[in-house]
């Protein structure tokens, strides 16, 4: 049966970023409807680890957004921390050689100037932080601000807390008036009329933008995660090798792996991280999984004796300059974007939601939105818009969070 609803703002995407946009928009007094063709956190959010990181970000707009988001996550944790498994566990980045440690320390020095807590850790101190680390590492840097949530729980709780209405349906058109301004969306189950639409469709954000007649070059970047059997808490922090930062910033389409290991409140250890641009190919990659296992056991030799119970994959929403698109689209009045966060969507979601709510209500933003402008990319050749925000697999789109 066809429906017709009205509200102040439609958020397209029921993942973590969409949930955060709904929460902060509702707290700003707006009536919000969230649209997704699948379940809450049914896309990229559900394939992530739930990391809230500052450790992997160099000084600049993304780090500023991460610091804002971290403060907002800490505030939310006072309300629902246990319910979303919020843990201020800290991160440890390790270097294998003295030269690598010096490079890591230089990177941390720049971060400290931007407000990040980063403590150099020499080799003898490293084992006191992580007793089961491999011997012979040169040292590392401790980041006390790194935290973690359980992403599907977090998205569900933020949406519930927002009071937003959840509408199940695939968006087939962004409705626009004679003046070109947004007036809602059409779905396969009816229309939702609103003067403002937020694109929080994650990896499919480019498709939704095309439905509104604008170009946003979001691409999927695949990543795998290995999940071990439940264990006692043998890994205390998020621990990763220094080359992870370079992989995050890389533009390569080829398979890249760098060891990332962390325990969870439920017991299993999560092992990442891989990155490759292969479209929406969901095929199992044995080379990627072997590389994950090898990297993890180099960091933590005890994992050689631990069973991997399962693996899963997801697609990070990648934009060419590695910055998300956040804020109003000057090409289409009433259209706002909150997508393209690549592997940091969970961590950056709260700051994004806050900035979007400020933009929706005409308030001065906490951060300069210029670096995140959605129209900063060169226009693509004219093409016919898609007929809907479709999904290449049974798992529907939500938002952006890291898949490894």
C-alpha cells in the first residue's frame, strides 16, 4: 500500500552516520524520518569493528572531526555506555625497528600539537601494556583517547533515542520543486515530503546524489575481518602496526594488509585490516585472510594456537581525497550529505551528526565545513541517473564504518 508522510527532514541510511544525524537533528527540534531498504545497521555499519580513533589521523580536518566526535561519544557514553559496549580502551601503535619508532614519534608530535594525547612507549614499557606482544619490537605510541563501541548496538540505540520514525523502503527519486529545491523522496512504498534530505547512504551515497542530479564520487573499498573464538582478555588495547596509517591514506586499488588486533567485551579477538577496490565483489579472498592471520600472529604469537571462528567483509565508502562529504550541497537547495567516511564512520558519526543538525537549523557549525564540501570534486561526464538507490547484494546500505 502506498504511503505519503511528511516531516522536517528525511535521512536516507539507517547506519551509524544516519542514526547520529537523526539523533542530533531530533535534539535540535526537527521531526525526522529515517529511510532504509533494510534493517538498522544492515550494511557497512554491521561489518565494522566499532572503532573510535584519533591514532590513525594526521593533523587536519579529519582529526578535528575525530576529536569533536570523541567528546560527543564520551557524553553519549554517560547515557548509554553499557548498552552500546563503549570502552575507552586506548590504542597502541607499534614499530618493529628504531627507525620506524622515530618516524612514529614524529607523526605523534604533530598530533599532540592538534590536541591528541600520544605517549611514546619504549620497548620495555610496551610489554607492560601488552604482555602477549611479540618480543623484539622497538616500541610504540599509546593513544589513551582511542575507544570502541559495538556498532550495531550503537546505531540501534542512537536511532531509538532520537525518536525518529523508521521507514522501510528503497529510495527511487529525490523529489524537487520547480525551483530545483528538495521537497522529499519517493520510495518503492510511497512518498515522504520534507524540505530537507540528508544523504547518509554510505557506500551508495554516490547513487543517492545522482538521484538528486549531482556528482559525488563514492567508491566501495572492501575489507575483511577475522573473528576468533572467545578468549580471556589477552589483548588489552587496539594494537596495530605503524604501516596501517599509510594503508589508510593510500589511493591504491590493490590488496593492502597491515595487522590490527583488538579484544572485545564479548571475548572474541577481531583481526584486520585489509583494503582493496574490487567494486562490490563479495567473494571470499583466501590471500586476504592468510595475510590477516600472518600479520596478527607476528604481533601476537599466541594467536597461532587460537581458532578463527568466522570471517566477514564490508565495503568502506571511499572518496578520492579521503575526507567525507558533510554539509549542504550548494547545487541542490535542501540536500545535505553525510557520507564518504571510508573506514572511520563509526568514530566520526557523532561529530558528523552534530554538524549536520547545525546546518539543518542554520546554526554556526562547530567546525569549518569547507574541507568537507560535497561539490569539491570535478564534475563527471553527463550520465542518466540511476532508477533507485539499489544494492548489489541482499545486505542493504547503511552508513560508513570500517570493514576491517
